[in-house]
């Protein structure tokens, strides 16, 4: 049995936290209006920007990834605005539900789960709309293990609707999969500390383009805590409008140092390598992948559950092997499980999950033979 430490934690967030990062997160508190905190804010801003591929400030808000999605919506739009939701899974649907909750008029382009959104289909959907104010995209759909081609999708929107805002949920991609906000002309990009950033949950990080800021000034959806104008003003003074998750910001500073030491391209390459190792390993055990191989994510892998194991696989991995994977969400519950491999992940972690899976599968096959 594998030791039940956090290296067995293989859900797609929260992800394991290296000791150095955990220690930084447990450091003594400081005044969030004081010089020590300002120094951390400066360091985080400097080190995180390249991972967004943006010259825009990356704002730190205290909340989970969903809070970042909500902040993006309420700062971009007014009630009644026509918004196109482009979804291929649970998180795309959530982004749309938030826009609806705040009164946007949402149209939806649905893609079969397990497949990436086709730029041609998006073009058609954009052409069919008049007065389009914004488009909601998901970079990495964590519920199905699919990565969308944001460059192609954003390009399609920009050609046909030059003024539309492009909002991208990058919660489980930014920091692990290349993201080039400025080059792709994305207006709002959102991520979360507990995904690729090797940190505990508690922060959402969000960047806004100049086009986005112009829209922000006139957007009238209700906002107070998530008012990005306040966050921006305070970020210029290297603080936050309200008391932030100081410990998580300290952790993030340490994590970003580790990521910068490794080198951004090396971080991306490690995720590509690990992603393909996981997929090959899973196929080698005779299991089927859920996602279209052409769009397979390098941060999370969705695996079809053999029918004999439907109910027990995830539980047995945890109880017998000390490996914690994610279950399926929505209608995929009981049909797939998901292996998270973002952030602090290396070859040993992959071996650990595959060994655990092999053991549970072998056992079941023996049971069946009895
Ligand atoms: C995890 C995740 C979210 C939600 O983040 P929370 O921190 O759980 O609120 C949103 N979108 C994607 C793609 C995610 O992976």
C-alpha cells in the first residue's frame, strides 16, 4: 500500500503542495497594508505575468475559481447583454449559469462532451447572433479532460465580432499549459491557486485587457466584493481592497519562485510529458480514455470506468491504495474517473497512480475469476 500522504492526492484540484510552499503559507501573518505584504504582491505580480502571457496586471482575489468566473462576468456585462456560452462540459455550463444568474441573455453552443469545440462551429454561432457582447470559453474542461484551442477559437470570434469580449476560464490550464492572453487577444483570463499553482485553495487570479477595462467602466451587473476596479486601484498600491488570504499569497509567491526556477517552458514540457505518460499508461492497462485523443488535456485525464467496477473503483483506489482520484460529474458520474496531473507532479506520481490502478484491476479480475 502506498503511503497515504498528499502525493496520493490525484484529484484535479486541490493539488499537492510542496513543503516549501506549505511552509511559506504557514509563515507569520503580516499587515496587508504594510511593506512586507507589498513586497510579496510585487513579487507575485512579476512572476505570474509570463504565465498569463500578458502585460496586464494579474489581480489576486480571495475566493475559489468560481469566484473568479463570477468576477469576470459582473465586471464585463450588463443585464440583458447578449452572451454566447461555448461549452463542452460542467465548467463551461457553470460559466453560462453565472452569466444567466446576473441577467445576461445567454445563447449556448454545446459541443459533445469529450470533444473540443470546433472553431468552424463557433464561427457559425457568432454569425447567427446580432449585438453579441461577449463569448465565454473554457480553455481546459476539467470535467472531461479536454483542452480547447483558445488561439483558434478567440481568433474566430475576433474576426467576426471585433468588439465582443472574450472571457476564458483558464482555471485548470494557466500555469501548466501555454496561455498567451495578449497574442490571442483574450479580454479576461481566470485561474485558481489550487490547480496548476501547487498552492492551497483560496485565491483566484484574473487579468483584464484594455478592451475589458473599457467595458468594465460601463458594465452594470451588481458587484461589490468582486469589483475589479477596486482591485486594480489597490493593486497599483501593492495591496488589496479587502483583507486577502495572506497565507495563500505567501504560498503563491514561493510556488512561483519554484516555477520560475524550473523555467516556464520546462513546466509546460513536464506537463506535456506527464500527460502523455498517464494516457499511455492507462491505455496499457486496457482501459479507455474518455476524451478525443486530439484534444486530450495535459492536466487531467478522464478514464472510462469498466462496468464491473462502476461503483467501487474510486473507493478501492482510495481505501486500498491511498490514491485519491476524482469521480465523474453530472451524467458522467459512475462512468468515468479523473486523474489530476497538474502542478506538483512528476514521473513518480504517474507511476504511483498507474501501479495503484493495476493492483485494483488485477484484484477485480481475480474476483471475477473466482
Ligand atoms: C476547478 C475549476 C473551476 C472551479 O473552481 P473552484 O475553485 O472549485 O471554484 C472552474 N473551472 C475549471 C475549468 C476548473 O477546473
